[in-house]
């Protein structure tokens, strides 16, 4: 058995294209297009004037903390009492936090 190579035949076909011969006239017409788009402008937000108190206390446990104390941050909103003076809480018979306030006195 011998393997025969396939026969390749070249085919040349002429391509006929029609090209316009002359431009008869040019028409210039102004084109106007109205573009409508929505533009969103960001307005500056109002700053809320929320006072930052130095001390927070729990009306449930009757202890007070500094505002940065990790235990003071765990107080629920409904039990949270805030004030700027330490004397306010001592008058109301609140105990000082052992983590934040009593450590401040030692340092």
C-alpha cells in the first residue's frame, strides 16, 4: 500500500467591484442633537452635635467608667447614663470601675 499525496489545484477567480464614478453633489446639513442627562450633586452632610462625655455609667449595675473603658462600651443604651464629672456619680452612690478608674489612681 502506497500513500498517495492529495492533489492541490490552484483556482484563480477575478473579483469584480463596482466603484462609484463621480460624486454628483455634496449636501452639508448641520446636525443638532440634544443630550439630556441627570447630574447628581452631592450635598455636604450636616454634622451631628453629639456631646462626648468623660464618664459613662450603668444604671443597672451602679458602676461608672471612663468613656474609653472596654467595660463601659458594653453598657446597653437603655441603661447608659453619661456625665462629665466624677463627682456626679459619687453623689449618686455609683461605684468606680476597677479596670479603668481605680487603675488611674495607681498610676
